[in-house]
């Protein structure tokens, strides 16, 4: 199946509802053939951006291009896109075959071409044995594959996915993520995926735009977001479990690197070059759970509140003396501490990040 590739571009796009601006002056370019995720919490504007791109919401100002063509004022059906929603929205009285063919028949496509496209999409999504069934006879995962197939047969310039995995159970979400990744590899089409689930974004997308209050906090490859988040918001949103943030005060540089004073009064040196805010400024020290491990000589001390056993790793939830709850990685095959016991934690300061009062990140060299 061949698809004409089409890039996507938002140019100074704004969305207002009366006096309230939800998307202020948004700019983003997606290259043809990329798989991009818009990632952010509920209410950050990601679905509004997708709906404006699809033509389901008017643009207040600015311009949207798809495949190098201005589509800002075009009807949804003229934009060359196909959309997959959170709800499957299949016609219950139609078979899988007819659900997939319906949109093509509406535009009076030749029946032989419709049959070719439906057959190809069914093979790609392993739906051949289900073509004569009706939606009520399908599982949730099968229904979602039919909804994806209905988009595939349109052979669009771009695919738009609006949280399509939210209604699936954990095992089905994992399998469907794999199917979407394979679909992108086979088609080479531009795909835009909206989600609040950072695992979906990290496993599927070539690049991720992390959204916050209608703006992009950072647009980068998945591991770049994880390893070098641009802001405290990104650091807290990307990664499971979230990064730990410890309140600190900036101390005098040591050997050209930033030093900070912990809440317990202890001064420690980070690997962040000494160009951050001046001494005395309030900051936060950011540590991923795997940079915080039990050790007798650890800089932090607290009480074990919860032990989270995940199979491949064990997480320790520890409450520090100042009331802050942090999450640390337990060493593999080590004896578990008892709930309520006192534990010392060592910080891997070579991997610690600093976040200033404005939320900007300062990374290890």
C-alpha cells in the first residue's frame, strides 16, 4: 500500500473561546513520514490542536499546512487526513468489511479499488478472518484495529490518533502499541499521536512535543526528554516513576561545579557546571529513582513507607525527615528493608539535575 507523504505545519496558530486563549501562537513543524506524539496532561491543549488540524475546530488565527498545502479553511474531508478516535465509533449494523469500506463508498470510489484497499488493510492488521463479523462479535482490541483499518484504507497524507488506546486494558494497550509501530514502519506515513500517557509516547514516537497550558515545553526525541529535560515540568512528566525533586539552596561553586545545601544542612557538589544562579538562590535537585539507592553512607535518611515490587525492579518509597516522600531503586536481589525501618539513601550526584526558580533545567556536563 503506498501513501503520498505529507508533512504538517502549524504557523502562529491560536485558539480563543471568547476572551479566553487556550492555544497562544503555536508553531510546530513535522517532517513527512515522522511519528510525532503530542504529550501532556488533560487540558493542556493537545486535543484542541489535533481537532484544528483535522478541521473539526476553526482556527482563531494563524495557518495550518498539510503536505505543503494551506488547509486552514478546508473542510475535514478535503485535508487528506484520517483520524482514529478514543471511541471506536463503528456502525453496529455493518460488517467489518463494510465499516472499513463505508467512507470510500461515500466518495463513490470504484468497488474494485475499495476491495483492493480493504483486503490490503485487513491483511496488514490481521483482520481477514473477521471481515464478515459485526462489531458486537469483536473484542475491544479487534474493534480498535477495525477503526485503524478504516483510516488506513483512505491512504491519507497523515494519520491523526486521538488517545486511541485509552479504552483498552493493559495487555491490549501493549499489543496495539506494537501494531501501530509496525503500521508506521510499513506505511512510512506521517502520524500524529495525542496522549497523556508518557509510556505510549516514549515507545511509539520519533519525537515528542511535551505540552503545558497550550505551549510546547520541549520538542525532542524520547530519550533526550528523559535524560536532559528542558524544564522541571518535563522532568516531572516524563519518566515512570517521576523524578524526585529535593529543595536545596545554591552554595558556592566547588572546583567549577555547582554545589547545593540540602534541607538537612549538608553541602554536596553536583556535576552541573558552575554557571547556574548565584549562591543563596532556592533551587531543586532532581534525581531519577535509579540515581537514589540504599547505602549505609547515604546523604539522605528517611523511613520506608511503601515497597513497590514490579518484577524487574523494586521501588522504595521513603519519607525524609522534612516530610518529603522520595522514590528509590532497591538493589537487585538485595534483602528488602522492613516497612517503617530507617534507611539511608545515596544520591548519584553525577546524574543529578538542578532546576532554578523559573523551572529551567541545568544538567550535568
